[in-house]
């Protein structure tokens, strides 16, 4: 676990947070610019001297009650910022060697696995000025990992990249949490990045934590900012369960347990899970995937429908109905098996359907976004 209690007066607010983050996977600090996300990251690294306590597993990095403060260079962490900040006079190999020499534990980290993980083998003899923005960021990540960290801190590492370069780097970030045993704390104000990468989500506003927990649970809460706007929806983990070559579709199984639907009335929730059909991205059966269902792409009915182009119909139960940003709209959270699904509809439709907690409904999912 990563545990931190931090307090630090800033210009417009006082940072006052208590964090308890998982010891593996990606924990995202998410919120508007200026809410204190980067300050938290810098305090974890020891670059900002906040009052409080910081611990990573059995390692205590700061404890004001004991007068303990471990300086940054003695904390076993890697730090990646928006700009790659590579040494321009060194080749890629030279930058990685520099990182390895700065290992907090003094051990020599094997570079070959990092080079393979981040796909930078062909770049080793090149200088930073000859690299694209995406290539520089991959090298910067490799250099941070070359120090042999027990914790990787990433401060909006994609913010300086255009859409094409972000698309280039994102698959490598996916691989990091899949293949590394160390936790990652990732700062971002881009919900798309968080939805794709994070497992644990911490929402921040004005130096304080608004909510924290598993990504799917936090994003499904109707009382939080993540349930507002066009990006409102849920993110769920699953696997590719079946590929239909004739129609170029793939069935994605969400959760664990039973089989999906029969393709007639649409996927059914069984054994605490469900499945949905999406465009086939060519991924093999059994491949782990992340599925994003946006509230704007979900409608509700009281009974399964026939004669419709919407192939994903999921049987569930209404859990909560709340007002949306516009007074004409409502947000509805539906429990499908063990998973939450959000739907956005007009308040008139919610009234006509007599939606209320406990009511059985069918969620019709028009579009399923597959986040590889």
C-alpha cells in the first residue's frame, strides 16, 4: 500500500489529503488544473515539503512525528513529467545508463527488458533531438524505470503530445501495469486517459479528495463530477469471449462467471456478469480488454425489444435516478449482474417509464468502446 497524509498551504487553498492507494496497478489522481494533483505527486517524491507522513509498504519516507524525512534521491521511485527532460548531449543508451547509475538501491537494473517493454530498441544510438515527442516520452519512462524504483510517479506524461503521439504512447502505458509489479500513481485531467489506464481513482478539488476507490465504482457514482458531461459512463474489465468472422464482431465478456446471451434477445446477465457485442479489433479470444459504456449511448426499456438495430440488451435493476446538468435530463444507474451501467435520458422518459430504485429494466447499449 501507498499511504500518505499531507498538508501544505498553497496560494488559493490548503492541500489536505489522506491517501491509501493499492500496492499494484495504476492509481489516478484526477481533477481540474490547479486542484493540487501535482503537489501531491511532488510531496510523495519529497520534492515538496508537506507536513505529514508518507509510507510505501514497509518503507517510511516521511514521518513528522518522528522527525523523519528521506530526501528524494534516497527514495526508490521513478518520476516522469510532461516534458521528457532527456540529456541532449547523451544518446538514448546514455540516458538509460545514467538512470541505471542512479538506482536508489545501488543494484544494476537490466535494461534489455525495459527496452523491449517500451519498444525503443531501434532508438538506442539516437540523440533526443532526433526523436518524436512520443519516442522521447517512452525513453523518459524507460530511464525512470532504469533506476529500479518501487514506485513510479507520472505527472501528465501525455499532456505535451498531440493526438497521434498520445495514441502511440498509450499502448506502452497499458503494458507497464500489466508487466510491472510496482504501483503507478498517474496524474491527469483527461478523463479518456484515466478511463483507459487507471484501476483506482482519486478525485480531487481545491486540494481535497472528493472521492476515492475502484475506477468502476467511482465513475458510476451519480453525485460526482465524472457523471456529468459527454464523458459520463462506466469502464469495466473483461475478456474477448468470441469472434464472429462473418459479421466482424467480437463478444466481450464482462466480469466473471457464466456465459453471455443467446444473440436473440441480446446478451443476458448471468452469474454476476454479462457480455456485449462490439466491432472486432482482431484481438484473440481470451485477451483481457477494457470496455467503456457511455451514458449517452444507453437507453432503457421496461421489456426486451424486437425489431431494433440495437443488439446489446442487458437485463438489470435500477439503483438510482438523479438530475443531470440540464434540467431536461436525468441520469440513471442500473445494476447489470455485478456491474453498474449509466444511462442518460430525458426526465420525461424517466417519468413515463416510472423509473425508481428496484425496478427491473433492460439497458439497450448502442455503442461499446473497446479500450485495448
